[in-house]
């Protein structure tokens, strides 16, 4: 049975455009480092998630759901890494300055998707809700469904993450005055810390 493209596109848009660790970090990176230096981070988010989606849709999602302990491991590991990223944002050196703050590299952003609870939630939901396994279709049918998932979600994810990066860049001039950039970075870092609380709260 074909993938329901319109519902998938709607879900992808809502999931990709709403605030989350990726979008908060991209907005902060856009404000501090501009488009060119943030581009590898953005590409890592988009392509890293698409790779994750393909792996989860191919079968890893079932193993993840069958072993609840993996949820706890993911929550703890992801939360610790988010706290580290919050520290990086809070101590970011804006613009072309040198310092501890640097945008994420492509590989860092791509690997982060495997520790990002929102990315897991989206990939599992997309796989479970929009793939309709047909035993008669075999492996080729599954592969085609995965390609459709990626083809629909990819451009939407790219547009959404680009919008958050451009939002950060748009307020860059405003942040250049006084201590505004410092407080912006601290606010974004604080939002990531709140995200950690939201992730960990169910298990507390």
C-alpha cells in the first residue's frame, strides 16, 4: 500500500518546524556564526536524520520498541550531551572571534540525531504511521517506501531547519549591540536545559 504522502508531509512539517534541540542550536549558530559556518551543522542535522530514518524504518525501530531499557539509555545519554551543547552555546564566541564557542561540525550534528529524543520520536512515528508493510512486496517494496519517506521528509526538514538558521541570522544585527548576544546565547542554552528537564521528567 503506497505511503500516504499528504499526511506524511503535514506531520514532517509540524515535527520539523516546532522548537527542539536541533532548531534551538541552529538558531543560536546562525546568530553567532552566520550561514556559511553554520551550513555543515545544518547539513548534518538534515542528512543525519534521513540516514537515521532509513535505518529505523528498515527494522531498528522494532528492536528499539522491544527493549524498553534502550529508552532509558537514550534519555540519559541524550540529556548529558544536550547539557554539554548548552554549555557550548552559553560560552560561544560570536562572529569570527576565536574562542571555545564553535558551530557543530557535520559529523557531530549527524551523530547527535542518535542521541536526540525528538529525532527518535519522529523517526519511530514516521516509520510506524506511514509505512504499511505488504508481505507480497518484499524487500524491494520496503526499500521503495523508505525512499518515499526520505523524499518527502528531506526537503521539508531542510526548509524548516534553514528557517531557524535564517531567524538566528536575522536577529544577528540586533544582538550585536551591548550584551544582547550574551543574553541570547544564555537564553538558548537555558531552553536546552529545560528540554533536558522535559526529557528526564518522566523517569524522575
